[in-house]
C-alpha cells in the first residue's frame, strides 16, 4: 500500500481537523522518546501488564481450572451438567421460573470482573505504573478519569442492550442446549471459534453500515464516529441500532454455529467485551508488537478506522481487512495524526 493521499479519501473525509503545525511539531517531539521507550526491552512493569488477559477470564478459570470447583461452591440443583433443551410454550418461550439462572449470573459477573481489571489496568497505565505509555495519535485526548468512567458505565446502547439480550435469551430458553451445560470446563477451541466468527460477522455489519447507504450510516454508526481520536471509554458509546447490528445480531448467529458450554460462552463474552474496550485506548499496549505480527487488532489499527473511516473495519482481528484489501497500517500514516514507532 502507498502512503495515504488525502485526495484519495471520500469528500467528507478530505478535511479532517488537524492540530496547529507548531503544536504538532511539539507534540511529535515529545512523543518520540515515548515511542523509543516502547521499542526498547520491555520492563518488568510491562510484563506485569500482560497479566490482564488471564485476569479478564479469571472467573471461569477459578471455577474450572484444575478441577470442577463450582461443584463444591454451588448446590447441585442450581446447574445442569448435561445440555438442556428448555421446554417452550405456545409463544416459543420457556417459563423463566423453570430456567436455572446460575450460568447467566456467572456470565454477567465474569464480564463485570473483567471490566474491573481492564479499568484498573487503564488507570495504572495513565499514571505510568505499567511501563511507557506512548499515545497512538499526536493530539492528546484530555479528560477526567472519573468523567470517562461515568460515561462508560452509563451508556444504555452498550451494557443495557447487550445485558438485556443476554438475560432475555437465557431466561426465555432461546440459547442452544449446550450453553446450559456446566460440564467440561473452558473449551478454548470453542472460545477461539466464537471470537473469530463474531469478528468476521461484525466486519460485514460494520462495512455495510459504512457502505450500503448514507441513510443507514447516519442512523446507525455515525454517532460513534464523532470520536476521531477515541479513548478507552468510548467503546460502547454509539447508538442502539449500531449495537444491535454489529454486536447482538452476530451474537445470535455465533451461538447457533458454535456448540459451546457455559464456561466457554463466559470466557468468550468477557474476552470480547474487554478487547473491544482495549482497542479504543488512546495508548498503545505492551503486547501490541506481538498482536500485529499475528494479525490481532490493536489500538493503532482501530484508531486508523476512527480517523479515516475507510480502513480497518475489523475489531479483534485484522485478517478480514487484509483479505479484502481494506487494511491500512498506522505506520503508513504516522507523522501527521499518528505518532511514529507504533
């Protein structure tokens, strides 16, 4: 790919706001030492940051790793070992009083625990406690941590809609029978399949929202794109239609394609939700150099999408963009909006 030519962008993208030249030069000069530090031998603090990933799935790991610990914690009549086909009535829904809610409760708790670890990680990164924190974009995004956290937790199009989907599909018996099974622990093949399929379907939905028509874009995804320099807390700040199309619809399809059990579903949900938040971070992560080599999504990849709109429609993985010719490396547009050495 050739370096980005602003004249090649669509008309509505050709005049993106830029920082004043003097400010760009000053910020770029300040960012260079940060980028150099990021390329140097990772510090102990940076290695410590890698512990975030097992922490994100700590709840399903706690109950299954090394044995079925959940059996000694919960009464046997609170869960089912075998897959359960929930009996449905004449309206196609199960009686919620007959559906055991433990799996649902643990799943929601797993995502919440993962979010706590991710938010604490971000707070420590902002304060420089977990190694160098080079910004993805030259222009700083200044905000109060308390304001960002409050905004993140109060977004109905994120947690409320997705939580409602999870509660409704579980308690009304709409999930495939395997998802109600507690037997077998976390199947990482199923988790990987769920993540890949979810992201592939999300890529298609995302691309469609941008390309099918301007009406669809305005009424679904445009509100999320008011952030051309996103921050960690902007991940679920969009519209209800956007969340429905890009997250809920793929969730529904993936559940019918991958016969996961409750623990694999739990691990997938926590990894997916927290990874989406992490790729919106205004800072690079210690693992980004590894992720780029294996095609996993990074903040730099996703910032390219937010800044230019026409590249990098994938979120967790860049495979679909590379296959379909929509990938653009942040290094190719470094110097104006993006810091060098990402």
